[in-house]
């Protein structure tokens, strides 16, 4: 015990030491991940003076720093010593060079939609990338866009739509930033066909942790490209990105309703395996009220689905499902409270997806606006806890069913969001030590478990125990997670194993000698 | 029905309720120009949450386009918040002068039983164009409408700069309005407050009233860009988003709406620019409204917008009231 303690204390700050916890010893034991310790600010004055010499505006007021005190999760809190709004790659380069020299932690933030404090600065400087939000060039022939990486996907969409273009896939959240998303993955309801958002990047301009400005792609500085994509901000700051785009199309939407998670998942996987839809995903109201969303970009694809695949689906239409639910609760009058909850959720949520200004001739326009507004309206709050599991296709049903049981234990109401991710064999190097499970072939599947906080107050222990219980399932099944960084980084060695983690740590040390860039996210 | 687009009129929520979602940034013209979060509702709310004073530059920078209010999922009274901050700021000479003017008003014109059932409160830009004002009144039904002598422009300006409005002064302004069945308002900021002060009154924006006229609607073309006046639109968003969507469906014209169906302002002026203390930079906003569009005519609800478009484009710009062919020039 003494030896273990001494080993732990000798580990250099900003690294992950060996895991002393047996792989099965934490099951069912309550434990809490905590905010990292705050950087003490030893060399802050010299760093601030260096920025001043470079003409970089550094904001140190309480108001400026407090704006970034937490992230979308609202469970990690920390204040930077100062804030810099990113304005150019050269400015970011100068800042990183000064940070290396003075060993000042740099936390990079885009939309701030992390949930485990990954974009919260516990001292040091916070680099607000949203200052770099210009669209630089749209090529409607080559179907590409070059943009500064701090831009919100929605702002990019606004510019692309003026020339009748659209991005390929992005998180269903208006304030996700391009750079932040490329660093972690990004899931859309077309990911079962197009892959994650990070798969859409063709080339990047990256400022390395030592301040070099480097252009990279799968064919040029490929190693850097592979590490930065899905790299959780460890190997550089993405300042520009070239992304694939496409012509804009509205969606032909279909909804199928299930009273079984397993059946809905099996049907979704059937559609994905057979390329039967352009979009698919599952959203639950309860585990007995499961909605499989299926959508299409063209009449032809929709017609083929109707002819070949719709008859094979076991879900119901809205009216048929309502009848089924009515019968269910007529036979279980003691569950009328549950029926009332379902009715209220349907009454509130369904109109949101059918607003006339977004529906024209039966087609849904601007799906991200529709979905994102609904997300913030029905699931947004000052505190969001969204543990997730990512597994191969064959383990997915078990992962979701076990995760669902955990949710039932901890919360009266919760939502599950399930989606597939088409894997690109040529991108395998991108996927290492990421949310993509190493054993997934063809598709990876992800499930978010989102309790509805709804003004309730839960202790941090309660929320943490819930997250641990979900993540323990992932360890047992050999899966991965979307949100393994920040306060959940205790899982990294257990999930990825020492060999992979140590190899990435060595790369990180070479790339970032002072270990200053996004230091509390992974390493 | 759609909680997130309900204005904060019913239950006032303030900076403490901000969850930091940043949705307000996406529609903020100041954000579009500056990419500086401290100049946005998000930045101001977070500053206050941390007990810090909001920077005066941030308070002044807001253009009061009101776009942030309908998109706020927490239903925060964004406009009320910025007006409160302006009231709390150190007095300015412009505010002092306005305050003195309002306090010094012995009385407003005495209200008499109106002959017309509808009253029109034009804004200063419309008053400065008597021909357009005359066309507006004809379109809205000459005999049934009266142009108010007191259009509340001083009250609107007091709201904008954060000056106190003496209760007596406000009451004298509102009293004659209560005698009308319908009030049509050109000034979007005034319209928002009239809805609060006179909750039972039928109040419509000038844009809504004119675009409801059959002759005006018939004159709209599919190659028109119809520019909605943002303040009035956002102050009654839940209802007007449907109104303009019907107009789009029936007439096929494009609108200055973003993907969230929020109106993009062609003129976005901060407080100093509104007061004429600084040069405005409408061109950038007007250019963004026009960016990438294939149109042959710009139809505006606000005369301020007409001037902005005429500076940056050769495309003909007409006021909504000029669309109706049946009205000869007056």
C-alpha cells in the first residue's frame, strides 16, 4: 500500500500513472471523479507580459473569466487566469510558444458543449476559438468548404445555404464548433451512412503545441492529421478545416414506434446493414415508448425503402402505437401515472417536430434547427449528465439494455439516443484511442443515457455513481465512450489498455514537451 | 405551444437563469461583427452571474434587435435585461436631456373621442417621408385610421437610452390609445412595450398591417427579397413567424430570415449610433442580408432599411406601401 502511494505521488503532473485498481474492483462501489487541481499560476505574470509584447489581448476580469467557468455539463467548475479570443493562426502560434516557454496550461474551447469539464480551464489561459469563425471559401464544384475552425456548425450552415449547399454531418446541436467536433467525433442521424463528423474533414490547418502552423491531411503530414482528428485536443489546435459539403436537400421523415428497445435496435441495424435509409436513429420517451426515426434525401430512396424494407420493420405508426399503449394501460391501471407522463411528453414534443415553418410539402427543412431546439427545450438545463456507451454492432443490444436498467435505478425519467456510425476502413488510424471501439467492424453504435433533471436536485455523488455504473458496462463489454475525457479520464487505462495509452502518452510528450495543451482532458 | 419561443412577458426570468447554451450568439448581429462573447447576452449574463459589473461597452453595443429573446430556451427577458443595465449605467448627456424633456412636458395633447377606429403611430423615419406616410394611411383605410399626433417617439427613445419615463407622461400617452380598437405601430421597440402596457389592446406592427393588404400581397413577386423589420417581428415572434410563412407559401418571395426563422437586421445600430453620436456601419449588415441571393427587387418594411440597401446594392428597393399599384402618387 505504501509502495503504491509513493508511486502515485511521484508521477509527474499532467500524466496518467499506472492504474492500481483491479479491472473488476470498482463495480458497485460509489466513487467520485473530481475537478483537477488548479494550476497555481507560478509563471503567469511573465506569460501575460509575453502576450502583451506580442500584441495579444489578454482579458483577466472576473466577467471575462467567469463566462467560461463551466461547460454544458455544469458539474465541473474552474476559472482560467485569463482569456484570449483566438483571431488568427499566427496569434495562436505565438500564444502556444509563450505557453510552452512559461509552462502555462492552455485550455481550448469551441462551443463549450463538453460535459465532463474538458473545455473548462482550471487555471492558465483559456483560448476562445469562436473568435475564428469566418468561412474562407466555398467550392460548389469540388463540393468542399474551407473554414476557420471556431465556427459553429450552424453558422457554417447559414453561409452554405446561401449557395444551396449543406455540410454532410454534424452534431444535432446548433452551438457545436467545427474544431471541437473534429477533435472528438460528432454524431448525426446520417452517421450510419456517412460516418462521424470527423470523417468529413479532408485537410486541417493545425497549430501544434509548440506553436508550429502545419497543414495536414491523410496524404500530407498524415501522422499529425491522424492524431488531431478524434484526438481530444491533445496534439494541436485546429485553426482551419477543409470539409466535404453537398447540395442541400430537405428530409422525407418517417417515424416508427416500438414498445421494445431490442426490437427497435434490431430494426435500425437491419436498415443500416442494407443501406436502406439515408438517416436513422432512435430516441426514447420511455423504454416502452421507443421512436425509430428514418429519413431520406430523395423520393427514389424513399420509394425503395417503402417497397423493400418498411414491410420488414416491426414498429407501428403513431395511431397504431397509441392504440397499443391505450390497451397496455387499460390492463395496468396502477400505471396510469406513467401513461399520463407519456401523454404529456407526446403532447409537448411532437408539435416541435411538426412546426409549419419547417415543413413544406411534407418535407422537413433545417433538421438541425428542429432537433437542436427540441434538445435544448426538453433536455437542456444548467446541469447535463450524459454518459454513453459505444460498442460493436453485436454487443449493442446488451449494452443498451444494461444501461437502461441503470437509468431506471437512478432516475424516474430519462431519454436514450441511439445511432450507428459507419466506419471508414481507411480512417482506422484516426479511430485509435477514440470513441470508436477497437473491435467494431463496419459500424460502431453509440447510446447516450440522458436523465431528465427537470429542476430536480441530485447530489454530485448520485450523478457520478450513475455515470460510473454506465461506464462499468463499457469496460465489461470492451467498448468505448464518447465522453471518456475530463472528469471521466479515470477510465482511460481500463478501456484502452496500457499499451495504447502509453504509446499515445509518449507521442503527447514529444509533441507537447511542457504538457500544456488541454492538459486535464486525457493526460 | 412552443415554450422556447414564448417571450418573457408572463414570467420574467433574468441573468441567473442563463445556462450558457450560446444560442443567442447565433442570431446576434453584434456577435456576427465582433465574435466577442462579452458583447452578447450570454457574456452579459455570465458576467452578472459572477457578480461583476457588465462592461459599459457591452451594454451600449446591443442593437436591441430582440432576436435573442425568441431563441432563448430559458425564456430570459433579454430586452428587459439590457434596458435595466442601461438604466443602471452612469447618466449620459443624451439621457439627461431626454429625461429633462419628458419631466418638463406639462401635458400631452388632451385625448378626445376618436373619429377613426384605428390609430397609426408612425416612427420618425416615416414622418420624414410624408408621401410614404400618406400612401400608408390610404392603404390601411383612409377613413378608419388616424395618424396619432403623439407617436411616442420620445418614449421609445427613453426606453432605448434607459431614461426613466415619468408615470404621468406615460399615462398621458396611453390614454388616447385606449380609445382605439386597433393600434398600428411602426416602431418595434415601442410596439413591444405597448403590448406590455396595454395587454388587451389589438396592436399590430406596420409591416404586418401592410403585408395583410390584398393589393400589397398581389404585388409581391417570387424574385423579391422581403425585409422584415426585426424589432416588431421578434417582439411578437410566435404569431408573426406563421404570418410571414403564409406569405412565403402564397407568394414565393424570399425573406431576411435565417435558418432559425429569425430576422437578420439590415440596420443594426448600437446606442451611440442610434443617438447619432457615432457613424453607423449598416453596410456590413445589409451586405450579409443580400449575400448569395438571386433577387430582382428588395421590399422593405422600414425606411431605415431602404437607405441601407440603396448604399450597397443597385437592386431596386421599395417600401411596402409603394407596392400597391392602385394608389396614385400622393
